[in-house]
């Protein structure tokens, strides 16, 4: 049974052995299921809560009014 990781941008699960790992200089690790998610997050700076194809669409951050 394969283990799954959660995409840092879209929130969907993908099997280990696929996808891309991105490590920032501060040590933060991001997992991306596709180049679409990687480019949307890093290159284009999109907010995943504003895109309908993500699992985070319409979700507000906790603690904000």
C-alpha cells in the first residue's frame, strides 16, 4: 500500500515517489504534486484559496475575522 503526501498548494494527495520537493533557504519544505502547482505557488505567487481547482478554495485562515 503506497503512502501519500499532501500537495502544499492544492491540498490533494499524491503517492510517494512522484511529485516535487522544494526546500526554501529557511528550511521550509514544500511538496508539489505537479508543475502546475509548483509554478502557481512559487513563480506566479497565486493564493490557493482563490482557485476553484484546489482543495483550499474558499477556506479562510484560522484566527482571522
